[in-house]
């Protein structure tokens, strides 16, 4: 009898979903802890604690989550999701994505913004991220060269396999080996609507999903995600790192700067009225309700909320500047330089700066000591991402 009872206990243990202890962050600034029972469309259920309305919940964080080494490939969707994948391939008009320790899933190619085959690195990130601002028809194919150099060419992506990307280059069909590519950026410029995917889900392998809804049924060990466009995906609850019900991003252009600095070439004896007039005319400014224009020796500084994880965007010389001297774009976090890039031509360079435990970020333009003539930079859609 003891043997039978022991075997029944073991079998029951394997069949029962493991308890997940979580902490809920609530809209009133408080927290609630307990065992997660379920997540529905209107409430989260804990034991103890019962039901908590989703309208009152801002975040959910498991008590224990191990960060795991994610696969190299990163698939970025047009809604802002970034998925770590072991393999990708096409099947007709869909992309088949194979995450690690999750079921494969399919998504329409029209919902895919880019696929990066190489791991991110400080040497290649500015060039790769800058390619997203490159204008042109068709798809962009980025090739990695020696010395962390990236060359790009435009064509039409016909198909993707684990080994190669088939591309139409002016009528010639070419199989580009994946091992030689940095990645591909698919044509189309539609910007995501943050309201269409307001929930941010992060898993232990480095994927960030922006989804319409999250569901966990009582007793289930799989989290269900609704990505929109009829696409759903599930992954084990033990891979969950956090959920934010106020996901998405905020353009800096929509925020009031905490501090602005305008550095002109006027003598120190210039009147305050003259300086203020030049600041309003030539100083840092918002353009098209999404970009920031910052001249040399000037900066804009913004407050960062605790739930913001990254500052992302691109920067380039203003398109109306025909000729300028040396100029460097800099980003400071809490007064400390964390990113800088000298802009030697009109090409855009990208940035993706972590902002965990940061209270302020500053965008600064340095004339590098050769004067400020022509040193006007356009910061394209810089945004704080939760």
C-alpha cells in the first residue's frame, strides 16, 4: 500500500502545474503577492487574494525567473514585438518562427519588419539600426563584411530557409547564405499603433511580445498570447519574466523636456533677449511631432519613469545641411555618457540604450571643437520603451 501511495503521489506531482508565485504591481502604487491561478480578460486571480481587476493592475512579475541564453536570430514585428528565434523560414506568404522550448508559430510576412541573423554587438548596432531609416523601394538585404562592416543592397525577398535567403536583384534570382548576412529589412513603412497591442510580455529567452491580450487558464502551465491578425502563441509559464499592462513606447517629442540647453556662438556679453530669440529660432525643437532637431553644443534632457527599459531611435545630419564640420551625437544617462557616435556623412545611425535604474536621459550634440556651422542633427523618433 505504501508503494502504491508513493507512486500515486509522484504521478500527481507530474500532472499538476507547478505553482507560480508572483507580485502584482497595482495602479495605486501598491503590490499584491500570491500564487498565480489564472489571467483572464478582466481580472487576475491569486491565492490568497482572489480576483484583482485588470484595470487596477500595471504589472506581473514572477518571484523566480532565470534569464536563459536566447537564440541568436531576432525577428522584429511591425507592432514592435521582438522574438528570439532558433530558426525562421517562409511558407507561401507566412513566416514560420521557431522559438526555443516553444511551439513553432506562423505570422503573415506583412506583419514582419525585420529579421536579424547575427547577434547584436556595439560594433554593428549603429549601422544596422540606422538602416531602418534608409529610404528606397523593395526589401533591404544587409551583408556582414570583415571588421564589423555592413553593406546593403535592395531587392525583393522571395523566400527564406534556414540556410539561405532567395532574393530577386533586378531580375536575377540569388541565394544569399544566411551565414553571410547581418539581416533583412522588409519593405513598408507603416508605424505601429500602440493601442492595438497595449500589453508587453517578456520571457526568459529575451523575447518581447506586444500583444492584445494574455490568458492563463486555471491549472494550465501555458501562457496564451493574442498578437492580432489572427495570430496566437503559447509558451510555458516558467519562461515568463514579466507582464506590463501599460506596454508600448513614448516618443520624446511628445514629452516636455526636464531641461534644455542651447549653445550658440554669441559673445557672452549678448543680451538675454537676443539669446532667447536665437534659442527660439535656432535652438532644439520638435519636428513633425516625432523627431527632435538639436544643433551643436545643445541638448535636451528628459525624465525616465521606473518602468522604462530602453531608449531607442536613430540620428543623422539634418537633410538640409549640405556641408558641415565634425560632429558627434551623445546620449547621457543620469549625467554619465553611455553612447556616442561621430557622424561622418548623411547616413543614419541607430541606438538602443538600456535605461533600467535611470532617472534622466540627455541627447547632446558635440561640435568636436571645429565650430558649430552646419552641425544640426535630426534625432528620428527617439522613444522610451517599457
